């Protein structure tokens, strides 16, 4: 389990540097059912329209933000990566904006 205050504290400068200048948001999710969110970078509001603290406080399932047509593939890929103990992986899929668009 990741302590979001540690993530934010230890990496605040890096997070700001990496994500403040572009259309990218950082999500840290738990490997529990639905992948509840444990940390979301503040710029998620600019990128997707969500307030980061609200997503984290209600432990929004990250899987619930993924387009339904993409979710089975994403779940299968994540399961494979976790089984293989891959330390880094990249995926492409659609996320739902606060307005409901993808």
C-alpha cells in the first residue's frame, strides 16, 4: 500500500516538473478490486476536470474511469504485468472526463 502523503512529499518537485507543463496526470492506485485511487496529481483538474482530493477521499475506483470497451483488455494486461512482476509498463486506453466524455 502506498501512503499518498509520502508520495506527494518525497516526489513533489519531480511531480510538479513532470506533470505541470503538459496534458498528463499521475494516478497511484491500489491493487485491490477496482483499483481504488490512493493519490492523484492536482493537475488532474486541468486534464480531466476532476478535483484530485475528491477522487482520493472517496477512493474512486480507477477502473471506473476507464472506457468500458477498453477495460477488459486493460485488466488482462495489468494482471499479466503483475504476474510477471514487471516494474514498468505502458498502456493506451480512454479515460472518462468529469463531463462524461472520453
